[in-house]
C-alpha cells in the first residue's frame, strides 16, 4: 500500500492545504449528512477518513481540526468537543503507525468505542441513572460498530482508491 513519504521538515503549503481540505470535508460531511452523527447510535460517514493517516501524515491535524469543528458546531455537549477530538487524535497517531491497511482501520474503532463510548455512557447515567459499566458496554459496542462500518466498509476502499488517482501517484511511496 502506498503512502506519502514522511519528512521532519515543517509542513509545506501543499501539505497544510491538504490538512485544511481534510478538515473541511470531515466537518462538512459530519454536519450536513442527515444520519445519526452524535450520541449512542451513530454512523459518521466522515469517519471513513480516519484511515487517511496511514497514507498521509497531514491527515492527522486535518482530522483533529475537522472533528473539533464538527463537534463544536454540531454537539451541545462541551465534553464531546474535548473527548471526541482526543479520540480522533489518538486514533490518527496510532493509525499512522499501522503496518497495513486492515490494521490501519482498527485504531479509530478502538479509540472511539473506548473514549466516546465512555463519554456517552457517563451522560446517559447522569440523565437516567443506572449503572455506568452497563451503559458503557452498550454505548462502546454501539459506537464501535458504527465506527467499524465507517472504517472497514468505506475507509478501506478509500485507501485502495487513492493510490489510483494520477495526481496523487507522484506523492505516494511504497507502504506495506
């Protein structure tokens, strides 16, 4: 699987623009698509993009900013602005280190199930009472299933498609 070659140099204008584009697409897809994007049952089409750090290091800040903007503008829950963004940051950093595309889709599933699942469970217990660990198990499962669908059903094909785009080929290097 190809990837963009990494550099320790500061972000070029092209890479910064790519990060900005990723942020904008993520936020727009989350805010504008009429499907469940928040709370226990959620399916964010934009989460398919969370596999992009496997190919593009500049996707990491792009996804983090896009997630923050989507949560800030779309969720009334301030903790979601922090913990949803944290889940995305950790997942993106972890995805970047994965050895293959199938494993690259796993960190977003695990991070969101664990972190966002806990956040939603906490709010559920505050509003309705009940046991945290029961609520956590259910919300982590629900969030994880939605994330797995986005990452594996949509994200993996995205990783396979991007190297076929002629304008990206020159920027991609071989990746196992």
